C-alpha cells in the first residue's frame, strides 16, 4: 500500500490547514527558543545551513509552492533537524491569521520574485501591507533581513522599509567568501554570485516602544 508523502514528511512539512490559530511556538517546536521565519524558503538551503549553525534558534520556512516546500522538508527529514520546519502556504495569510503578534525574532526574505512585467508587480511580496504585517509579528527589537540581485527591486524594498518609522536601518552583514557549493544563503544566490552579479542586502530593526 502506498503511503501519503505529505504524511511521511510531518512534522517537517505542514500546511496552513494543519495549524492551530494562533501558533503556540512552544508546542510547535517543543521548546521556547527564538523563532526566525524564512519567507519563500524554496528548496531550503538557507533553512539547512542556518538551522545547523544555530541549533538553539527555531527556523520556519514559508513556501507557497508545495513541491518546493516538500523538497526542502526532505532535506530536513534526512538530517533529523528538530529546530527547522517548512510551512506550505501564503505568507500573508500565515502572518495575518496564524503567527502571533510580537513573537518572531527575525524575518528573512531572500531573493523574492521580482515579477518583471509591470502588470505583475502587484504580486511582489514587498508592499506596505507586508511591511505592516512584519511589524506586527516581530518582537520589539526584531530584525528584517533581505537580499536580492535586482537593483530596482532593492530600491523599492529600501524605500518601503525606510519610510516606515517603526523600523531603523542598519548596515547588513558582509558577504561571506564561500568555501564550497553549499556555502551560500540560497541556491539562487549561488547561481547569481557565480555569474558575477551584485547582491543587494538590507537589514532593519523594529524599534522598541520606548525608542
């Protein structure tokens, strides 16, 4: 008898339909460690490398493409990583309905789809609404990390983040010098850096109420 591949991947791959609302992070991960969210986690290279490097941090990837999300979850399952999970679904819905306010230490948005055609740009993840949702789910002092190889899109991202007075801009971490093919933030970053493309990086901190 064939088994359901989605069930085989639990708890590494879940969908929005599997979630309680709001998520209880302590029950979800089995501990009270800080939570960081990777938006559009793709095949999971960032989740694997970050999860291995920071075992005392919980990482949740949110990926709208279930096929890609399951591929990432298989990598986690193979390594038996207890501090990393993948959630299949739309991040706007996840942030709006499931992620508790002021409960996330950092949000990572690595190489979001630029949606090149002008008529499709409304589909870009970075909007005023998305910035507002991040401000609600981040804990005071929490961080937003973003990378892209598209200069125009980075300008849009920076403008949206910088004009929201709840956030303050900080110098982003320096790019590492990769030691091997897995030593990149994402597989897309690996492709672009090997092609000689410039990587634009942003880092913002959510101000505390007293600041």
